[in-house]
């Protein structure tokens, strides 16, 4: 059946950053963002939505937390619309209950290499944390659409840090 690694958290809380750390540390894994159609095999799923059917299938779950008001403000900058915060929090909490690792967005801002080291430890990867952090920092969002590898959207970064 393979190994499923789930990266889940509120939108605008660093989930795409975590996803890219995991992706770079686990070469050979398939990338998935359709939580309704997760293929068999070794897969990294990035999602913001709780899916009970995936709960027992996930080998590892990584979640990310950011102050909900900061998330709201970032989503308004990104989409121009008021986000459904109660729904986002509900789905985040369900995945967070399952998490093997939880990142606080403030830690990402303050010590990205340290956060990478923690993620690599959970994954059992011997990659160099500084090298992985530098690879992720060098990633650029596309001019339009969504990059199918990094999952960055055009205009992904709306603040000081992804």
C-alpha cells in the first residue's frame, strides 16, 4: 500500500513550506493535493481539510499553527475575501490531534533551520538541515497558476515570510 505522509494545517500557516521540506527530504514520493483521490504508494499529501478515511492510512502527520487573526489577515491579502475561519480551525484541529509534529509559524520565522532539523528528525532523514532550508528558501512561486511540484501559487507570499 505504501507510506502516506500528510502535511495539514490552516491556510497561510506554513503548510506549503513544511510540504516542501518533506518533499525534498523524501525523494521518490508522489505529490498529492487531492485529498479525495490519494493514490497508493509512497505519497506526500498537502491538505487543509480533515479527511477521516485518511486518518488510519497516514504514517506521519505534520501540522502547522499560526495565530488565527494573522491567518485571516493573510487570507484577505491573498484572496481579497473574508475567509471561513471557523471551518478552517475545525479542520486544522482534527489533523493537529493526529500530528507527529506541530510547527508554530513563529518558529518558522525565528529559526527555519531549526524547524527543518526537527522535521528531518521525525522523518528519519539524514539530510543536512541547513542545505534543505536553503533549497526551500530558494523556491519561487510561479508567475501564474500553481507550481505542480512546489504547490506554490502565484502571489503565494503576501507578508514577510512564506
